[in-house]
């Protein structure tokens, strides 16, 4: 079992659609590995002093994507860190390539139905402020699937608790590092 990666794996990055559990799973993986935890949306909010929704509504999505690219550059210097990323971040191939220079990139996958179940009672995601959010989820997920598939590891979260997903990922990370020695 385990993925064979020739790169140096200082960090572990979680990518995947909104509502796949990147933040909750990421915190658990960090605990398990005794790593620090950070979240790219949180870094953007801290550095700008603004909410993601405010950046989207006043400056537009391209401005947000530019901030995301900057954060991706900044975190490349981290060590022993679990990095949870915004759902759209890996749709820029340069972001994904940069993450792969220092991290094992794990994608959390979920069906559109599960995603809807998890996000329907939350309101902080501007991309889901849509007349038909379920349709928007299906469409965005289909467009992004080819990007998410570029991750080193893909984990389906539909039928697993965050704790189970986190354990599986921590194990994959340990195996991937061990395989290289
Ligand atoms: C986005 C996902 C969000 C956040 C922003 C855009 C996306 O992060 O970065 O609202 O494009 O899918 P989460 O995946 O943490 O919700």
C-alpha cells in the first residue's frame, strides 16, 4: 500500500471541493502527525483583514484568485504543516505544481449530493449564493474534476467520518515518506 513519490514531502496539502471536509479533516491529520495546521482562506482573511465574501463581492473573483496565488508562494517555505486549501485553488495548474514541490497533495472527494448536505446550512461561500446551488455544485464539480484528479492521492469521503478520513491520510503520508528511505 502507499503512493510512490520521489519528491521531498515536508508538508501535506489538502485540496478538494467546498464541503468535502478539508478543514475538519486537516485539523485531525495535523494532530495525528504532530504538524502545524493552516488554511489558505484564513491566511487571506488575516492578511487583508477582510472576509472571503467581501473580497468576492467588492473586488471580484479574479482579485481573490490573485491573493490565493500569493499565499501559495508564501507557504512553500513551510515545514511539518498540514495545509488546507480553498476549493478553487488547484484549478490553477501553477498552484498545484507549486504545492507538489513541497507537499503530498491529497484530494478529498465527495458526491454532489453529499456536498449539498454538508454546505446547505452554511452561508459564507460566495460561489454558492446562487438561485440553484445544487446545480451550481454539480456544474462546478464537473468542471473541476480533472484538476482535482491531478492530486497524488484521492480519498472518497462520502461514507467515512472525518476521523476515519484523517487516519487514512496520516497513514498514507507516513507510508509515502517511509517508501523513500
Ligand atoms: C472556493 C472555496 C472556498 C473559498 C472561496 C472559493 C471555491 O473555500 O476559497 O469561497 O472556489 O471553491 P472552501 O473550499 O474551504 O469552502
